[in-house]
C-alpha cells in the first residue's frame, strides 16, 4: 500500500460496469486489491474480490456468485482475470441487467473483446487500458523519488523549466538505463534475478494461450509467431520487409500481416504508419518496434539491442501510453509525428536539427543529455507524461 499508481484515478470506480484491460504483468490485480483496501478497509463485506481463474469457478458460476453476494448486502463486485472464465460476457451482462444497484469492476487481457458474439458490453462498460510503469513511476518505486506528471504541451513549451525542476530532485540519467532494461513491468520489485524469465513467461502466455483463445491463432503456428517476434527484436525498425519476414518464418504474407495486428493488440509490438487515418485492413506498416524496451532487452539475441532502436522504442511507448497518437514521420522529415502537428526527431546527444529544419513545430529528443537547450529536449523527459 506504500505506492499506489496514479492510474487508479483514471478509472471510473463509480460506473455500474468498469473494465481494466492490459497485458499480463502490468499490475492490474495489484491495483484492484489496493483500491479495495484503501476504499473499503478490512472487514467490510460490501466489496468482494474474486479471480475468475480460481478453482472455485469450476463448480460455481459468476451469476450465482453475484446473487449470493447481493443477498449478503454486497454492493461492489470485483472480478479479476475475467477473460479466463468461459462465457464471461454473457454472464456479466446478465448480472448487469439483473442487479442494477451492483457496481462491477472487471480486469482482463488487452485482447479481450467486449462484443464477442455472446453478449455486447461495449455500450455498457467504462473501459481503460493499463500500461506498464512510466519512467516517472519507476523513479518512485525504485528510488522513492516522487514527481508529478507533466503534460506533453507543457514539456514542449517550457522544457528548461521542467528539466530544472527534475534536476532539483535527482539525476535522471543515473536511473534511466535501469528503467530501459527492467523498469516497465512492476514485478521487477519482487526479483531482479528472474526478471527476464518472467518477461519471457508473459510473452509465452500471450502467444500460447491468449492469442489462440481470443484471436483464433492456430496452435500449430504459435512457434512461428514466437519466431516472428524474435526476428522483430533484432530487426532495425526501418527495415519493414514483409516478404522477407514471410520467407523467414514460413508463413504467407497476408497471415504475417494478420499476426502483426494480433501482436500489437496484445501489447507486444507497435506498428507505425505515416497516416493513421487512412489505414486499410492488412496494410503493411511503415515501421515496427517492440512495445517497450524491457521486451527489447529480454528478447533480443544481440549482446545489447541497437541503441537507436532502444531510444525510439522508449519514446513511442511513453508517448502512446500517455494517450497521444504517434505516426511515423517518413524518410524526409523527423522520426515521428505526434498529434499530426508536432514533429520529433529521436537520437543521441549530438543529434541536430538538419532533418527537421523546415518543420513549423519540431523538436529533438536527445539521449544522454541532462538539460534542455532550446528545442532539444532530453529523451528521458518524455518518461514523465503519465
């Protein structure tokens, strides 16, 4: 209970039906249990927490559980890992329609579908996608350094003010490399030694279990999807050659594009396009990155991931998790466009403005620097947006 993520404030706990989605390992279960402890205290029978993958539900249903809970005066039902319960959406809809004074909070996979054919909950649910830790949150968990988030607009307008404020409390570069390697998934707090194997377990669970169950991935192709992810982890991000990927893993081009979509929905990769508004089904992405740098360090077979890829992966991950649209800038302008107007080039400490000099609103996100100079902003600063 010492540290509760600010993400708690983004969830509408008072809605009749709320859903917290996100990939395995980002802390959904912990957050729900912390909220219950903080809101209801101990010994309060108004709230019930249950995990849908427990043995209890082999002989009981969600509906009868809710019915018994209501009889005992319950008002808030929290169902964790709901996607592991077969037919969950139909039963949750029945509970929602029957018990109008009951508030329901669900957590589930980022692949979960609110309209799965059994019941349509999309019009009833207040939904939030939970990311892993930001660099800002990592500093709190790792070093006890508490800093409030900064909006992207404020950061771009007054980067020197922001940097000065941070440098009064710490030297971010002292902790930045650690975050890149193991700071995104909060289970690093439990053990550093087996962190990489736990990340691999997350990846294997998503590919072996969640994708077959939620996206109909053929079980016989799970090894090929893992091979695809392995190839992406060492591929330079500007080398998007779908034909080459198809030949390498032995799957036809259309299927590769479909699997890339699945991997992005599972928060394992990030597909980037030059224009998000005109994407068509099975369109080839202009750039592909892994979702976060912890995946990159864990899955890459290289002694150390290519530094340019690490920087771009961090930048896109933090910007997207803060709720901003990120597009690939193309070969003739900066690396990325954020919200259509802002162009940002990502690079090392010596990165200049040559490539973005003709852009109206352009900035450099530079790794290895501590303070901002004009429109050159430290890369780590983009880790304070959420």
